[in-house]
């Protein structure tokens, strides 16, 4: 390690970002970075530790959205009443991120910037149309959709001198859900997961957002499922049709991977869980 920087506020961060290059690693919770460094025996790096920037640690509710600071801990998000009341899917997903020890260190900004194809928060944030604000070494901020920020496995559209400052989630619908399948019930990496949102009126789905994770280099928009759901009364949703559409989505996404055989079946299970919650919340 050559240099270790620990800015205390946004102003100090902007100055430190001027020094950032390809040999600089950003630390938010370090739950993934430290593992990767040990496995790949990465040395001689500079570090910028974001964890002392209290301006980036918050959960605030506004009339039309909820904003979460980038270094807010995953466990704090899972436990927060604002999140529970507005985003059941995010509350559920964050409860499933690693162990409690991991959740007490991992941050939402780090989870997003890490861009894992199996991340539990990403299909949820995609389905909620979440935005992220980023800042660069000139103090200039820009906002973009989280879905647009992530471009592949471990890859983002962040410039080399940019850092995520906060996540902004619109209050679109209370009917949002998350489900996953792992190799065991707890402390498990998703084999397949799903973030979903439904806008309903009189039991009819006016619009839906469905994203399936862990079947590609990033969570994919399940357009075929959205087309089936949109305009349909939730009492008329046919489980067998959901099974067929889910089967085809996996087949199309990973046609040459051995995992497609169980994921073609597993996707129906996670979609069934989501539909069960949607029906229950509507008294069906």
C-alpha cells in the first residue's frame, strides 16, 4: 500500500479524487474488495476510504422519493421503517445480503458499484427505477438510472474520478417484491433472484417492472413477463403461463450454460412467491 486517504466530508473527497488513478481503490465497506485483494494477491495500491463522510450516511423521505446515502449500511436499510413502509422489495433484499456481520459493514453504494451479477439489491433497484447521484473531482454531480450505471459483471459507467453519493428511489407503488433462490436458506449467493414492481387499480395491473438477476452479466429486464402482466387482472394470472414465460426467459438468457436446466424451473418458484405476496396484499 502506498497511500491511504480518508476524507471527512464531500469537500475533502473532491480534492482527494483529483489524485485518483487506475491504481486507486475506493473503500466503502470493503467486504468484497478485501476478499478480492487476498485471492488475487493485489498489492501496491492507493486507497480512498469513504466511510468517514457522514454526509453520505442517511435515509431521508420526501413527498415523491426516498434518498439513501451511499455509505449507509445494508443492515441499517433492512431495519429502517421508511424503507419497510415504502419498499418491501428492498427491505427483503437487504435482509438477504450475506451474514449480519457483512450487512453491518457493507454499504449500498459499494453494493451498487461492485456490480455483481448475483447482487440482491440490483434487480430491486432496477425494478424500482432507482437513480444514483455521483460526484467527480471537479465537484460536478450527475444523476443517472442505476440500470444505466451498471453495464456488466463488475463494470459500471462511473468515470475514474467519480463516486456514488446517494441512491434516489421514486415512490411509485407499494406493491414491490423480491424473491431469490440460493444453495441454502440463509447467507447464500443468489442462484437466481427477482425484483418486481406492480402498479394496480381495482385488481388490474396497469404497469409492471420485472428484473431477473443471476442469469446474465447484469439483471435483465423480463419484458415478456411485463407484457403478460400489463393490463391483466391479478385474479386472471395463469400459473402455467408464468412457468412457460419464465422457462423461455432463462433459455434465451443462458442457452449454453449447464445451470439453465435448474434455473428454468427455479424461476417459476421465485415468481410464484412474488405473485403470492401480491395476491395476499390485495386480499386474494
